[in-house]
C-alpha cells in the first residue's frame, strides 16, 4: 500500500463503518394484522381479495355462515398477538388451489424489497403455502414452501427477497379465469414495481390461518444523512487529491 492510500485507510474504514449500517436498515412498507373489525368478515373488508379453484372464482366477498367451503377472515380472536381477526381459508373440497392477496400498498421498486413475512397455522401439517407477488402486471410464486408442523402453534415465516430465477415459479393467475403454478423460472425476475403480494395455497387438506403479513423494504436515508455522507465523501476525495499533488 503506498503512502497516500495508507494515510487514507482510517478515513475509508470510517466511511464503510458509517455507510454499512445505513445500507442494512429496513422499514415496514406494509403490514396487515386483520384487526379493527369484529365477527367474521370478507377479505374485501380489509382491502384483500380471495380466489379459489383452477378457474380462480372470486371469493373476496365471502363470509363464513356455517359452510366449510370458502375464504373469509375469522373473528374468533385466535391469533398470534391476540388481536381480533385472523386471516383464514377453509375448503370442503380437498386439493383445491387458492390465493389470498392485496394491492393496497403503494407500489415499490423490486430493488428496494427486503423481505415478505407472515405468521401461519395449519390444521393439516401436509398443507403448504407459497408467497405470491405481482411485478407490474405479472404474477410469480416462491419456490420456497411454508408449512406448520402443528395445528396449535403459530409459526413465523419469512422470505428474504431475491430476484434469482431459482427462487421463483411462474403463476398463471387471471381472476375469474385461471389459477395454477408453473415451473421454476429460467431467468431472473424482471425489474419493475412490486404491485401486489399474497399467499398461494397449491393444495388443501385442512383449515389454514394466517396473520401479520408484512412487506419490508430497504430504508432510504434521510436527506440530512445523505448530505453528511456526501460531505464526508467529498472531504476524503479532497484530502486524497491534496496529498497526491504534494507527493
């Protein structure tokens, strides 16, 4: 290492120390706890949609009335944080596919998405869920699956977001027309805006409940923080140029 670089090393280390934590900061962009309403509710009451079966029948307005065939938000209060209301889906027909999803948040660039998480509870440990996303107008589901080994314990599930092809399957989802997962992508997710998220249920054997759906994004530094870092960077460059001229 030459003399100039050696003298600048402490400053560079300090810069990395300051920038590193900022780059790692995240914030909650959207969260749904299904709270605030009492009694059984339709998903639409919370700004969500629900579709079921290979023809993606619209169940967004369905409210449980004694039948075990449908999707709805339960007002039983059996949730991981004891709030009133939990997301729930229950079907009489074994094997039916389903999706519960929302677009009630502001679209966000996929470059800023950090993670998508939820808490779940399955009556049947064989049931699995995949996280569904919509980039602009095209749907995808995670290749990772999420299950719950017990029907009485809520599990925390988190998908660290990546655009890597191996992490995603195509999803043929047209409300009122089609709903089925495809194959693993052969190329990375396209750049664009995340416009919707949800949970895709490939098959069904028992009741599935979910809550606390959270979309986390990378935090954009405050203008004052950017100004400080920019000033620090300018200072380092000035010192470097001054010492280079003196050498």
